C-alpha cells in the first residue's frame, strides 16, 4: 500500500507532518513556561514583597546600588522605574494602589509598588526564558523522536517511489526506441498504470509498421507493373525508328497506344487506391432503393456477353448510404464477376437480420481456390481463377474491400451455387 504513494504526495505529507510536529513541540515549550495571569501575579507577589521590604529600609540614593546586588540573583531584568515612565491599564493602577502586583498590557512585565512614585519592574519575562533549559527534559527528545518517525517513513516512501518511477520512465523510453524498429517486441514489466499506454503505443507502432509495409508492397507492385509496358514501349520505339514498312509502323503505333492506355489505367487505379487510404469524412448518406439502383448499375456495364439477373426480397428493399461509395463497391464486384463468368451473373439482395442488408454476386466461372480467398482482396495481388491467367492490376477487389470497411460493412468470397465465385457484401441498413 505504501509503495503506491506518489513521491509528491509523500513530500507534502512529510512536510505537513514535520510542520505539525514542530508546532506541537513549540506549544509544549510555551506551556512549560506559561502561567495564567492570576497564578503569575500570585507567584510574583512574594519576590516583589521581599525586594520592596529591603529597598524601603534604605535611603532613596542607596536603593539603586542595592538593586545591583539583587539583580545577580534574578534570571530576568529587575529595575526601579517611576510611574510616569510606564503606561499601565486602569485596572493595573488600581492593583498598585492596593499594594498588589500588576501586569502591563502585553502581560510580560510585572510591577510591584515601592512607594507612591516608584515601582519595581520585573521583566520582560518570556523573552529571557532559556530554551536550553527546556531541552534538558527527556520528554521533549522522546516526543521529537516519536513524532519524527512518520516523517522519516514518508520521506523513505517518497524516495523509493521516485526511484521506481524514474526507473520505469527509463524503461519506457527504451521501449519506445525499440517499438520504433520492432513493433512486436515483448513489453517490459512495469506498473499497472503504464500498461494501457504501452499497449496503445505498441498498437500504433504495429499499425504504422503495417502501413509502411503496405506502402512498400504497393510501391514495389506499381514499379513491377510499370516495367512491362515501359519495356514494350521502348522496344516498339526502337523498331519504329528502324522500320520503313507502313504496316509494321502502324502495328507498332497501335501497340504504343495500347501500352499508353494501360499505363493510364494503372495510374488511375493507383490514385483511386491511394485516395481510399484514409476514411472519407464527407460521406453523403441518402435512401437508395436497391432494385432500381442495381438496374442502373447494370446499364453502366457495356461490351459484355453475360446474362445478368437480379432478385431482391422484398422488392422495395432499400439502404441508406453513400451512393458514390456503394457504386465503387458494386461496380468492381460486377466487373470481376463478368470477367470470370462463362455465361451468367446473378445478383441477389435481402435483409440480413434486422439491421443489415446482404448482397450476393454469383457467377458460373472457375471460382476462387479456398487458399486464395483472403489474398484476392490485397492490393496488386492477381491470382488465376481456377487456373486461368490473371488479368487487370489487382486493385478492383482491394478498392471494394476498403470502401466496404469505410461503409462499416463486410466483404467476403465463397463458393457460388452456380459453380463459380460468390461475392457476399453485408452492409448496415442505416449509417453507424
């Protein structure tokens, strides 16, 4: 329990306890020399009476000399003063008139009447008290030692906590330096209060490392994709400069145009994928009737010889979402299905539970091998479908996957009832 005390709290507690201890000791010292007013007056009546009796028997000019002899027997000042030299409250003057000792306003000086004009002044008393005499009593040392033990304990706890916190900070700094290079490093053993911070830092380091790895893979993939058309273009340009045959030059020019178009398509796909790196902040949610919207998507697909069918249950099924984002998802799913389908593509939509919509895109193509069903959603990954040669740049399904994540949905692939691939898209009916 004591190990959990913060260093600052221990210092504050120790200082407060020390201050209280010294204050109590000071009160004890004062209490040992302080006497109540009535008791003090009775106490001083005896010395005052004795000194007055000795001085009254002497002539006035010999009194001061005799006072010098008497002072040696007092530990506080003793003087002869006239009433005109002192200021006393009215009640003190009444006491003097009745031959009784009286106190001044500060209650540190006692006056005893000698005659009508002269009084004997004893004091000031408290300013001359000897502290060294009080320190000779063992009770004060015992009190100081007992009261000082908690101070030493708190200081020890504070020092120990400070050293532990310093060591943990040093381990944290070392861990941060290690996380920057090895995100999966084993975290050091530290206090429970540091665990959430360390886990969060490790997760951020892993995310940053994964993002860097993705950027590296994308950069390598783009570089690889650029090499082939650039090499063909360089070869075509070399042949074009050496050939005088019009047909050959025309064929080479057409090849160059095709390669340029391929490069433009690669750049557009890469830019589209880069724009999807961060979650969009300006999604425009609107009600979208599924059946009418999918018919519009079918109409945008040109140049294919596949039979498209649509089934929605219920027919008036609708979803609230961003039309542009959903277009990106469905367009890539339909394009992929049409590319690999042999004859037909079937699209179906229905409710999935109470809060979600499920949309299936089925084709009768070769399908996706089980071991490749996660890989096809990675950027620039092109896998042969059932043994066919891969086509495209491998970004369509990666874009669809990322857009689905921004729409808080799920996208997966499985075996289709038609024999090919089934792309399954699950979306919330309303924005989350």
